[in-house]
């Protein structure tokens, strides 16, 4: 009887490992494809819909400009990335560390220490809320935190995009 339970536990453990592996490989594959497409072409080329929150309220959510920021980050244009959304670059180390912790926990059964995890995540939440509030203040000083609007312009190579900082 105990051998049967041991075999069932081993089968459940291997099944969970396969499921984790499938999700991990699928997520990595989708992420690489998304990053490849995003690095190759500007998001405005695809006609992504406008942010529904910005459309409804004329306020910028903390994620507004993050797709363009990721595009510029993947192409190595750090300053343009920060201009579109400073949170993308500043949160990248935490995102990478969290993904690494999940990988180690799911596949290697190793728990990486994170002593002040709750404090860090609450601090991130506070930073995101403060960023949301400050980027929408009606003062010219905070206009740099807003994502630039894109103006379609004709250049020598055809149609291109030019940044315009300020309210749309």
C-alpha cells in the first residue's frame, strides 16, 4: 500500500513538473516572439488601440507609454524608453528577479531568499500610485513624466514618426 502511495506522489510530482515546464517554455516562447516583433517594428505601425483609461478620462495610467518604452528599450534607445515611461526601465530588475525566483522554485525546488519581499512589493505599489498621481498633475514641470504623443511626418524615407511632448 505504501509503495502505491509513493508511486502516486512521484507521478503527481512529475506531472506538476511537466505542467510547469509547459507553462515556462510557452511563456518564454511567447515573450521572445513578442519582444522580437516589438523590437523590429514600432508599436504605432500595428495600430494598437489607444489606452481605454486615457480615452475615457484623459488621464495617463501608469502603463501609458510602456509599449513604446519597451520597443525603445529592446532597440537600445534608453533615453527614448525613459521618455515614454520611466517605470519600465526602473521596474525591470525587480521583474527579472521575480521571474528568476519563480523559475528556481518551480523547477529546482530552491527558494531564493527575499528577506523584505512584502516591504518591496508594497513600496512598488506606492511608487506606481504616486507616479500615476504626479504624471497627471496639471503643472508643466511634470509634463516630462507623460508619454509623448506621436505625430506622423513625411521624411526622406517615407512616413515616419516624431515625438511631441505635451498634452494631446
